[in-house]
C-alpha cells in the first residue's frame, strides 16, 4: 500500500517541480531531490518485481499449487502493460517534438518580434511625451519662481493651472508637493480625493534621474515626478489619463516575447527533459504494471493454490481445514468464503451425523438397558414373525438359546404360536392371554401381550411381545381362594362334626342291646366308621384352620443356629435310615422371630425331605448305591440368613409353583397343607421360601432343595463378627 501511494505522490511532486513551481533548472536542489527520490522509487520497485519474479520461478520449479497459473497470468499482465506503455511513450516524444517544431517556426518568431517592437514603441512614445510635458511644466514653474522669488502659494496655484492648460496633450492632474508627499498647490481639477502619494523609492528615482515615471495601468493613469530646481523641497507631480488595458496588454506582450525567446533558447533541453520524463514514467508504469500484474496474478493464483491444497485435505477427510479469506466482494474473495462455508457445513453435517449416531447409540444402549433391567420379558419380531431380539428377562423366563435367533416364533417359542396366529387372523392391534410354558422341569404362568409395530407411514414393521411371570400372582390368588375356602370349611364343616360323632355313638349304645351278636357287630362296625371318618374330617378341618387363621408371630431374639441345630437333631433321631450332613456357623446368629413357628416350619421342610427320599425308595427308582442323605446348611449374606435343606429324593414336579397351593401334594398320604403353611410362616417373618433343583449330586440322584432366607441382626454377618473380634483383641 505504501508503494501504491508513493508513486502518485512522486509523480505529482515531479510535475510540480518541473512546472508550476518553476524549479525546472538542472541546477535546482528540489529538482535533484525529486529526481533522486524517483530513481530510488524505481530501483525499489524494480527490486521488488525481481524478487517476486524469482519467488514465482522458484515456486514453479517446486511444482507448488497454483504456480503454473501464477506464471501464466504474470506473463500476460506484463505483456499487456509493456506494449501500450512503450507505444504511448514513443508517441508522446514524437508528439512533443512535432509540437515544438510548430511553436518555434519562423512565422511565430516574426509575429512575436513584431508584437514586441510595437509594444515597446507604444510605451516609449507615452513615456517620452509624458516626460517632455512634465519637464516643460517644471521649467515653466522654475522660470516664474526665479522671476518672482517671493511667489506665494496662491500664485503658485495660478501658475500651475496656467501651465497645465498650455500643455498640448493635456494633464488630468497637477500637484506641487514637498518631500514628505504633502500637497502644496493643486492645478485645475486636481482633487485631493484622486491624489496617489508617491513612495520613497520614487522620490529617490526622481532626485537621481531628474524625473521618475510611475505607470498605474490598473487605474488607466501614467504619472511623472519631477523635482523643481527653483523651489526648496518641492516636486511637480502630474498625471495623464491613458488606456491601461492596452498598456497592460503591451506589458504582457513584452513578457510573453521574453518567455518565448527563453523557451526557444532552452528548446533542446526541454525536449530532452520531456523525453527523459516520458521514459521515466514509462519505466515506472511498466514496473508498476508488472508489480500490479504480479500482485493480481498472485491474488488469482494464490486462492486457487490454497483451494487446491485444501480440497486435497478435504478429500483425505480433514474437514477442519480453512483457507484464508481475502477482503473484497468479488468472485475470487467469495470463492474462499464459499469454500470455508462449504467445509463448515460439511463438518457441521458430519458432526450432526456423528451426534445422531451417538444419540442413536445412546438410545440403543438406553433401550437395551431398559429392556435388560425390566422384569418383564420383551421380544421383537420382524414383519414375517421371526425373532429379532429378546431382553435378559425373556432369556431367563424362556431359557433362551442363541440358536433361536431369527427363527419363526412358532419354532422359537411354540407356546406363543397360537396367540400370534390369532393376532394375524383377527387383524387386531393387541391381543393378550395367559400362557403356560414349561422350561427345565418348571411350569410357569406367563401373561403374554402381543402388539403390532408400525412405521410412520402406517405400514407393518414388526411385532412386539411382552410377557410377565405371573406364577407367583396365580399362586397368591389361589392361596387367597384357599384361605377363603379354609375359613368356610372351619365354619361350615367343623361345627356339625361333633353332633355327628355323638349321634353315631348314641345310636350304637341305644340300639346295640336289642340286636343279635351278628347285627350288633355290624352296628359297631358302622358306627366306628362314622366316628373314624368324623375324626379324619376334624383333623383336616384343623389343618385348614391353621392355614386360614395363622396366629401373629410372637417375636423375640432367638439364636437361629440353635433352632436349626435342634430341629435337625430331632429329625435325625426320627429318621434313622437317613444320613444327615449339617453345616452350621460356629457362632450365634441372632434374629427377631417366633421360635415355635420357625421350628415348626423347619421341621416340616426337613420332614418333607425325608418323605421325598422315602417315596423314591417305595417307587423302586433309587439308583444303585443310593445313600439317603439330607444336607442342612446355613450361611449369612448381607443381613440375611440363607438356610438350605437339600435331599436326594424324588425331586420336584414340573409345575413346582403349585406345591405352595393348599391341598396340592406329590405324596399319597399328604394333605397338601404343609408347604403353604411353611411359606406363610416364613413370609410372616419377612423371609422367602423357594424350591429349586438340588445342586449336582454326589451319589448320582438329584433331588430337591428348599432355600429359606430370613432377616437377621446385621452384626451377625462374618465381616461384622470379625470386626468385633478385632476390637475385643485390641
């Protein structure tokens, strides 16, 4: 920018020095300084151009982006600047030479000379006439003064007016003044208003030359100042009216003639100066045009090169690349902005795609997490009814195998096939039904809900199956129903039993005496059957009463280990044919419970284990070398006591959930109320009871395992006891 501004400044300064300021002489200091500055400017510009050309050639050899275009554009711009500049310079020199030849021709010289002579003659004539008339009037005044030495001012005024009228060519004004410029006497029509006081130089000229001629062409006046010899310190000051415009024109003619003669003498030097000036400006224009071409070519090629490199980086996947934006609103400047805008948009779109992908992944993880954490089983089917996904709960409830993936629902889960067919046949959006599913010896009740899954357009996308294990709910409903039945039994059946028994005994006593021995025996037999059956009914009703009206636990702190050990030893004594394996903690485990009720529940569980082994032996299904064994173990885990009662008997039936329902038993002699009562006792104490298959057996027969979990004192955990022992040691 400095070079751009300096060029016009130097051009204006050079023109000013050569022209208006009139310092065109080769010996003038300003001209020398300006020409030196021009030379330095040209050399600097030439150095910059050469430096830029060298860099451009080096970039072309290095095969940098945009170098070829840069070189071509620079050559074109330099050629476009060189040809017209040289042409204009040559044409300018020739034009000036032709113009000078016209200006300094013989005809022009004769006209200028004649004009100069005419001007000088006209002015000389006026000067001679005015000088003659002024001297004549001065001599007239001096002569009268000498004739009358005592001449007063009034007489001087009359003499001045008389002499003024005697002048043939006439004087418009006539004054007699002193050396200070004060008027002593005035002639005719010589008013003080029109008086122009002479200056000191004019008085000096008059004393020196005897007369001083004072031109005043602007006021159309020509004055003369003549000292009076017969008077002391008196001067004659006269004025003649002339045509000032003509005389001014004559002065200009004289000045022009002198300037023309000067220019004619300096004609050769002027031609050389103009030629040198044109040459300098031509060189300056060429260098400036070349510099401008280099700059413009670089401005065109540099963005193209940057864009080429940036486009290559974008092609390699780098969307953070940005090119430098040039100022301006043309297409070259806008190209970089558009490219940066494009990369920003591409980056934004890629970031949005990545963010959408991350959101999809997060939603997928959330979806998987939700599906994995919900207790309900969820399965997805495609539009053809093939299984596409299942959650963890579904895998657990259905014992899912990986090979079931992408199989039709009829094959993967046959129990769901009928419900899926109904959903398709009816065209309904949702169907629901309770389905029984048997997996690994367990019969589960599942509440299955199937629904269609549609796209935004309404077309079928697939199906969703949601199901819950309602086995415990069904069991609870049945328990509630049996509790109501038990209450009805206790109320409706138990009350008539005693009258029936008493009536049978009274009938036996009253009618037996009148019968013969055979009929009496027959009567005894019949009444005995009635009494025995009545007692059996009373025992059953008592069991139902216990189930329906379980008393509230009377809680107190008990040692759960002692209760379990006592119950196990009692059953070990009552079952001498069974081997007991007891693994209990060595320390006391305190728990708030009803000792009698918990002992009853544990006794019932251990008794059932022995009966399961007995049933296996009675059926003859015991394997060779079978050793009847009951294992009783207890451990503490996070404030809960886990009691395991394991046997190697007949095991559990397929629908093991129904074992907790009243009047459901696997033994011929059982009432089916033992396990429901045990479950109710344990649940009243805040615990849980579950029946599972026994772990891998040692003797070859896999039986059942009853798992009881009861809350205990937190200090009963092994970690807490170890901490207490450590404190006691300290």
